[in-house]
């Protein structure tokens, strides 16, 4: 059985799929940008193999499917090298049952259009979104925001559960539609999230939304209903969700002058913050089409008309599962996402089902980082803990039993 590209690195054999995905997203996910301000260019060309999507070759996964990282139950167990001075509250029995792995990989789901019809690379039907949520729930996932993932704030994730970030790009009306009677369209993503939460109270309707502000398809400007924008923004936040930026006009940032890049990044951040009010900080960015500017420093700091802006975290458009901030290969402005694209996401989910030991699984204790001993970690995660960057964390290692996986 061949391995699918679920690893949090861009692997060579995943490039054809990534390029196809990027092309399809490029041609379909965004409205054509406006052209009346001189800042815009048409989004019609296939992306080049941007150097910014370079792999992070910290761990080269084995090409041989026989190299299963799960140790056999009879394997010699190497004692944990760093026994915790103050173990988390979990008992040995609870550890064996729950198998916490706070060095494991998280999942950032990436949605674009939510609309009836057929699933495609850039659109998901309402029923498929419902099925995705059911799968996530059944596989122990618990929604948090992108910023919480990126800032290693996993406090809300219950013991035994795994963090997932639901991200929605491009603010199309199918993501959040309000009907004529003022109710939320149950076929829109927000309606689906709320209904799923009602049926599953331990799965909060938390998502991170990356809206567009100025495109020539009105239904993709801040969810397409100008009279409801403020209510939608506030509602998303009241539910515990997050508003990020997807730039103003969805232009490819590799094709703009640096002043234009700063305008896109700074103006979208400031506009959203002013519209949301209450001192809200927009800290997360989804790169249009996943394409980075040549000068990536402009993501984290720049100015527009002398006013500074900056993003702390930025989302890729592909990549599979993502490492968490405790890993040495963590890069806060290159956070991998899993496109909810037909075929791709099914393969990814299948891989996660086959190798659940790769997942981040919470120990339920924010004060302690619990993950398996080196000998009982999956090989892709061995040696990846960035202890130097997390000197104050209390770490608890334990010998994980994987025999019944
Ligand atoms: Zn987009």
C-alpha cells in the first residue's frame, strides 16, 4: 500500500497533485480581482513552482511501506530518557487508554466554496461537509482556531482529543448565508456547523474564516450580503471562532510590487480590525493560492501609508497534516493545510485512520506536555521535539502501547 502525502512536508511525489490542486484553486477558488485600482492582475495563469514551497527536510520518510513505525508489542522498550519531575495527572492506565501525543500532528482543514452539486477540488457540497464533520468527530477531533494552533494554545482540547482547525477561504455566500426570514441557511457552512454542534455539544462551532474584501464577484465579498457583514463577523467571534485575512483582492503576491503587497496585507488587516472593533487583532493570514511574496518578511511586518501592520501566522494552501509548534520544523508562516478536495481528503482521512498514532492527542493538562518515549514514537516524529525553544515546559514521556492499532 502506498503512502499518501499526508506528511507535514512537501514530498517529491506529491508535487503533481499539489500543482493540479493549485491550478484548480487558482482558476476557481477566487473571484477575479478588481482592476480599477491598478493593484490587480487576473488570476488565470498557472502558478510557477514557487521556491517558497520548499520542503522542510527534517525527516525523510521512508519510501518503503514495510517500514511501519509502530513498534511490535514484543519490541524492547527503551526507558524514557527524561522522566517528568511532576507527572501530569493521568494514571498509567489512562495513558495506556488515551495514548496522548502532544508532539503529534494536527489537522487544518481548508474549505472554499460550499455549494450543492458535486464535490470538486475547490468546492464541497453541504452533505460532504456534514460527512467531514462526522468523520472528524468520530476520529476524536476537536475544533480550535488557527491562532490557537499556531500559538500552541491547546488548553481547550479535552484529554484524548485531537485539534482540528476548520478554515474557510474566500468568504463566499455558501459559507454563511442568511435567509430572508433572518435565519441562518442550514445548507451554508455556518448552518451546518451550528447544527452539528447542536447534535454534538462537545464539538463547538469554531472555525477560522479568511474573507475577501474587494473582488468583482459580489457573493464573495465578506459572504455576499453587505447588510449582514457586521452580524456575521460578530457571530463568528461570539462562537469562539477567528477572523483572519485573505488579502483585499486575492491577487498573487508574487506578482505585485512590494508596496502593493504591503497594501494588500496592511489594508485587509486594518479594515477587518476596524470593522470588527473592540480591539480585535487580526493575526492570521491565508496566502491567496498559497503563493508567497518573494520577500516573506512582508508578511510579518510592513507599513501602509506609514501605518505598521504584521501577521503572526500564515496558512499554506496544501501540505497535509501539520506539525505543531513544539516541533523543530515548525514555521509559523508556513502552516500546512489539508484541502477538502475530492479524492485528496478521502486519502488523507484513510491514512489517519490507518495511523492514528501520528495524531496530536491531548493529555488534557495545559501545564504538561505529554508524548511517547522516543522508542514508541512514530519514526517521523522521533527527535522532532524542539526542547530548546520550549525550555519551561514540563515534559512527560511514557512508553506508548500501540499493539492494537
Ligand atoms: Zn482563496
